[in-house]
């Protein structure tokens, strides 16, 4: 783990800072000649000089010596809180999740109660009951902080009794507790470690804050928060007293945050792309187009081969509609572009957006790309909205995610430009119509004018007239649009090109008018024949059902349902050539 952290840029910085703080705490008091608790009233509040690098405090004690001693005290306390909260959280959460039943119910309710209270207030109450002192403060922080890693451990272990390795161990006669310690706990350790590390920076600040209030180390002992409190009375005349403790606290918090960020990257549950082939590892330009996908394949953990060698190009300023039956891979294609696939999903190929391969970005770069390189309009807009937040809050969300404030008036202008009354900025989702909520998600998705906007069935819950309005709005707000839909009529009206998918592959592609007016693949023709027409043409259903993507037949997957199959269809799967993948096209 340490080696993997060191290879990560943020992890390397975090480890270096942590090592510097530890060395400062261990070797500093040995190398520095002054004692932290030895007063010299003849040198009270001396400014920094060659003898006293950080000056002296109100009692004439060397400030650097006190900072070095306080670093050791604070570091020991933080390490104790970190280790104990992680250990208690791991054991309690794992046992509750593994046993289930009443034990899990009691632990779950306890965790919910503790997480509903601010940990600082909880720790303050516990210290009030136990009394002041560093030891009692550590106990208070542990009791206030174990619930978060416990919840993570419980979630990681919950349902583990259905895992194959656990079932095999039970069938072999291994006892419940040996299964827990040998099969269940090891898998939860890393998850809990990451969770505990993410709260380490908060622990440093909470410890310093409570010590600042006089609840930690007591004089003449030194502790970083106490040093800040001691310097408060001399802040105007001796501001240098703040330099040492503030710098060390900042270094400890930065070390914790950088390490936590690196650990989250290393153990990221988001799908890790499979090793790309030579074509995918080529130059990062990704060819011409706002979106270029090459050799894209996706296999889910259950064996479903959802995408099989998909190639597509979306030019800037155009719209590409991806159509097909449910289960053909449309939504998987959209989610692959966004890197929103489940853990354990194997991804191959490359997805270039504006010249950057999204499948090979690290966690931080991927977060920055969302909203700037690619935007997303979900199928269910209400599920993407927080019922407690206003319309304006949702539209401004992309700026907050990227730690920026929206320019003055831009939210109001965005809403007005999408046909929503700006006077409804403060309305919450329960007061919105379906069209309003979808327009709000469009405004949020296109706030930064991303190179590509991905829309996954954005009109599935809307009536025909409203669907037309929403798609027109989406098309006007998007630089380039990847539209996933099953509605061929909308695809024809609002896209420049169409890609028809079947069994995880694109089987026909071309300009919308060419593909939908004169389809060449029998499947595309069958889809059109099954679509109601205004002229009253009888609808012909498509017989059969799509094949299972876990167990595809040999040859063309559409052959069992096709009325134009030939001998080659049973033995060889056709590849996309001249816009169609068929041995006997129309």
C-alpha cells in the first residue's frame, strides 16, 4: 500500500508531509537546545532572532521548543484517535453486518443517531462528563467518531453471508467467527482505512479546537491548540507566536487530505479501464470530432458483455441518436462515456472527448472533466434533483462542484433562456412540472458548455408535445449531443446521424434521413415497421426477443429473428462496413 501511495502524486506529497511532521516531533526536541517548559522572564515576548527562531512567549519560554513538544503531543493524540476509531468501527460494523438481525438493527440505529449529531458537540459533551486532559479528549473523539467507519464497514460486510467463498467455508464446517475474521474482515479493512483517513484532517482540527478551549493538555504541557490559545492575548504585539503551531496544524491537515485523496484513487470503486490496445493507446488527440469512441467493450461482473467493439464519432455541433430495443447496450454506452459503471466492470478501448481519453483519467481529472468536457441529462430528472433544494440551487450546482461561484445573473439568464420564469428560482422540485424539471437538469448539464452532452432517454416520462420542446431545448443548449432513445420519430427530428444498436454492437449508422428513410439492415427496417405512423400504416411487431448478452449465439445475433438470413448468418458475425453490419443488406 505504501508503495502504491508513493507512486501517486498526491500520495507522495501526503507521505512526505506526514514524514516531515513525524520527524519534527521525534527529532526536533532532541536537536533543539531549549526546554519547552523552562521560563525566562527576562526574555518575555522576544521577537524571532538567531537564538529563538520563533521568538518567546509571555513566560519567556522558547516558542519553537514548545511547538516541537506540542507537535509530539498532538500527533500522538491524533494517531490514537485514528487507530481506535478505525479499529472500533471495523469490528462493530463488520460484526453487525455479518450477524444481521437484532444486532445489526441496534448497531444501525446507534450509528444513525451518532451520525446525526455534530462530532464536535458530542466530543464536547463527553469531555464535560469525563473532565479535561489529553487522554479524556482522545476518548471523547473516539466515542464521537467511531460511527462513520462502522457504517462503512457494515455496508462492506452486509450480505457477505451470500458470497460464494463464505458459503464454501460454511459447508466446510468452519465456524462463524473464523469465517468473520478470515474471510470477511480482511476485505473490509481497506475500505475502513480509507474512510478513517478521510476524517483524519477533521480530527486534527477538532483536537486543536477543543484544546484551544482548554479541554486538552493543561499548562505547562504543550499542545498545538493550547499554543494558539496562549498566543491569543499577545496576538497584536507578538503575531509571530502563531506561525509555528499554525504551520504544523496546516501540514498535518494537508498530509491527511492528500493521503486520503490518494487512497481514494487507489481503492476507487469506480470501474477501472482494462488495458487498452495499441489503437487506444495512440496519440491523445483521438481523431476529429467532439466524441470519438474506438474499440469500446464493456463486460459487467456477472458476465454480461454489454458492448462489443463499438466505434462511433460525434462531430462538434451535431447530434447523434443511438437507438435500439431495451437491453441492446444504449445506456451502457452512455454511462461508459461518463465513467459511471458499477465496480468490477471491465472496460476496453478508448473514449476521447475534445482530445482527452476519459477512460484513462485519474479520479481528480475525471471530476474536473465532468461539466466541462461532458455533461449528463438523466432519464429520470426527478431522481437527479434534491427535493430540499431550489431550482436556482440545482442550476448553480456545476459551479459549486468546481468550487466557483456562478457569475452574477448567469443562473437567472440560463433559466430564462430555457423558457422558465426566473421568478420561480426559489421553487422546489415538488412545485415543478415535468418539463420544468427536465429543463433545469439541461441547464445544469450544459452550464459550462461542455464539448459533449449525453442525454439518456431524456423524454421517456414526457408527453409527445413536451418531448419535442425539451429535445429542441436540449439541442439548442448543447455543443454536441449524444442522444440515447428508443423513439425513432424523435431521433429523426432531432439528430443529424443515427446509430442503431443490437446485442452490444452498432449494426447500422449514417445520416438520419438515409438510415430512417431507407434502412439497409433488416433490424432497422423491423424497428421502423413496429413504429406507429401518422398515415395509419399497419404496425408490424418484431418477433422473438433479443439474445442474452451473457451467452450470445454463434454468427449474427439477429439471425434467429431475421427474414433475410443467409448461410453465413449462422456461422459468422458480420462487421460494420459501409455503414451496415449485415451479410444480406437491403
